[in-house]
């Protein structure tokens, strides 16, 4: 998937970052060995990942969920408590990013704040989004010309485990757009 490649490239840019890609149906590693787990379009209908979710919580490993067309939202809602997505059907919205003015977990520089709303839209499930307690939304969805309070990128904490959820697919396009705009990937990396 192009998103997996884009994320691997971005994460590999960091000093001392070693990135391993594993598929849900053949992951045999020890979760203790990882500093971050990225779950791309998981859990899905084919991959329940409830055992992996339990290991993540037990080992207190940060996890980043990236939702997509293969994500089984009922299982996703059970796997974590920072965000609930109730889809009305299988359709998606084209969602552009708007920066939350009250986000305070970390600081974005002004050029990045101005750049994020210009990125191409991502594809988010059409439905109702409810952020849980102990969450902070960095990006909201702008659907058409309407700024919503639906999270696009939200951070939270569940039982001492740091979590993030990107509620849409297509982030690989952001990396390409960054390169077309500035001839490097530094803003998104």
C-alpha cells in the first residue's frame, strides 16, 4: 500500500529509527521490541488483532491507528477508547485538514500550520465521530466548504498507552504534495 511506503520513508528519516513492516496475518515478533506500533487499516474483517491489541496495552506501547476502507469500524471501536466512529454506510467523505486552534500537546510552526489546509483531501468514513476523554484533536475534517468537529488526527491516552488515530486514508498523497511544493518532504516528515 502506498501509505505504508510513505510512512516508512518518513519514519526512516529520523535518527536511530529502525522501521519494520509486518502483515497482520504473519506477525511473529515480540511487541516488547518496538517503540511504536502503526496499525494500518486494522482491525479489519480478515484480521481481528484483539490479541495484538492486548499485547500493546500490556506492554504500554504507543500505537497509531490509520483508518481506511478495510478497517472494520466496530472492531476498531472495541480495540481502543479514544475515538468512536459510527459509519452510516460504506461511503467516504473527502476531508481536508484544518488545524485545531486549541491543540496544546506540542507546537506546530507557523509555516506548517499554513501548509496543512492546502494538502489534498483524504478519504474518511462517512458517519458520526465521538472523541473520548483524555484526547486532543490536532486536525479536524473540512468536508467541502464546511469545517466540522470530526477529528482527522486525534491523540489520546488509554490506560497509560499513548494512542493516535488518523481517521482517513490517502496520507501518501500528502508526502507527494509536500515534495511537489517544496522539493523535499521535510514538513511532513
